[in-house]
């Protein structure tokens, strides 16, 4: 087996790379010329680096010339322009699928990383299941759903689609502001303050991805990937505060206050040319009643459970942030 991994230098991709290398699986990575290699430095001497982009079909064809499996983890999660989501997550995925199809049957399987956002919001009493009709609420979610449709509609070799819930863990920048807020003794309470969440610790997700490369039960299917432990935004912030031994004061951020905050952050990010976590697109996700999925299919059909508890996952994440001086 030889794997081509896209998005290898990103948060999720770098953990997938760790797992592939730990399992001794020969791996080539697709990197953009200016891609930051800080998370994968240690692997570089043992890797074949193939320069390219999902926006450049020719580079994808060349990158796949001798591989048997592809993990497509590259994606756009923050953007300055809404169209970037579609360019990377839909059109980029189309290019990956076309390149896979052009390899004359050598490629045996594509593992495609989608998102819970493609399915849309769901509450703890009715968590999202794989067969529910999709209802994405943000352009990000719509672009991830469109990416899935590219895979389902055209991929000739076996494929599997994974829909992770929100991912956290070492190297993640998206949850870092919450840790920083807690360190500053602020406990943000979004919207109603009860937002229910599924989360997945990044190392569990990476293990699920590698399992899906060879598992006989997965082809042609989609799977939500999340810890069975459903949490909530306040419980998550509370766990972080408890582990940081930080006293906190609640800062209510009602939905009405979130909108101007998102608009402001988006304006700042346009000026600085750096996409931010908060944006009008993110607002559509933040005002949802919940982001909960049911990972039961993964357990039943693969025997796979994302077993890291929230407590242990936060401990590992906090330790890494501190060790790296991020916090
Ligand atoms: N983080 C989450 O909570 C979460 C949840 C569900 C699903 N996902 C999915 O997981 C995947 C990885 O997300 P992440 O959180 O790890 O994001 P990330 O840290 O921003 O990583 C994104 C990766 O995609 C690469 N990429 C972006 N545009 C590209 C292009 N045009 N050509 C080639 N590579 C490109 C980036 O390379 P550069 O360094 O060159 O930009 C980077 O390696 C995405 O598909 C995302 O939708 C993430």
C-alpha cells in the first residue's frame, strides 16, 4: 500500500500523517509550495513531498502516479471570500476524484474527509444520522456537501466519506481562543448557553481515517466520526476552566450580540487579509440549536469508537498548548 495524503500539513492531516507513519504505511504528501511545514517537520526526511494544489489538476495527476490509496484531507475551513469554500471543497474535490479515476485502476480506495457541517445542525434529542436528509446552514457546510456529491457521483474506485464533528486536540487553532478566554477568566456563553456539541479528539479521528483505508465494510458509505460523549458549550468551557484551575466570570454572548461581533471580525480579517474564526458564515453555524451526531454506524459496522474522553482530550490539548507556548 502507498498512500497520497492531501492537506498533510494542516491540523487534522498532520495527525493522519502521524498515524500512517506510526503504522509503517508508505506515504507521499501533497503540499502547496508555500505550505507551512511546522507540524510535519519530523516526518519530512522519510516522506515523498509532491508539490501541487487541488486547484491544479495536472499536479494531482502527477502526485498520484504510483499510489494505491488516497486520503483527501485538504479543505478550506476559513475564507476571506465565500467562493473560496466552493473552489477548494467542491471543485478541488472534483479534481481529486478525476485524478483518482485517471490512474487506470491502480488506486484502490479514496478516503474523503467531509464534515458534520455537510449534514447540518442537529440536537442532542435527535442527533444527525448518516441517512438523514442533509441541511447545511453555512457556505462551508454547503461546499462540503457538494464535495461529497462529487465523490459519490463520479469516484470509480472504492470510496468512503467521513463526516467528523468539531475536532479538537494538539495543533488546533480553532478552540484555542476558548482556552485563552478561560485563561483571561472569561467564560463565554454563546446564544442560549446550552448549545449541545459532538466533539472528536483529533487522534481518534486520525485512527478512524487509517482504519478506513482497508476496512472491508466501508466502501460506498458515509460515517459520522465523533465521541459518543455529547457535551455542551458551557460544559466544555467548564472542563477547560477546571483543568486550568482558573476562576471565571460568565460573559453572555446572546445570538443578537454575536452578529455584530461576526461582522466586525470579518471586516478586520478583510483588512488584515487573514481569515478569522468568526464571520457571517460562522454566525449561521453558531446560531444553530446544536451540532450533535450519532457515531453508532461507525461502531456497528467497523467496531470503531472514538474513545478519548473529553477530560483526557482536554488534558492532552492543554499540555500541548502550554508546551508550545500557545497559551
Ligand atoms: N477542524 C475541524 O474541526 C474539522 C471538522 C470537520 C471536518 N474537518 C475537515 O478536515 C479537513 C482538514 O481541516 P483542518 O481543520 O485540518 O484545516 P487546516 O488546518 O486549515 O488544514 C487544511 C489543509 O488543507 C490544505 N489546503 C487548503 N487549500 C488547499 C489547496 N487548494 N490545495 C491543496 N491543499 C490545500 C492546507 O494547506 P496549506 O497549509 O497550504 O493551506 C492544509 O494542509 C478539511 O477537509 C475540513 O473540512 C475539519
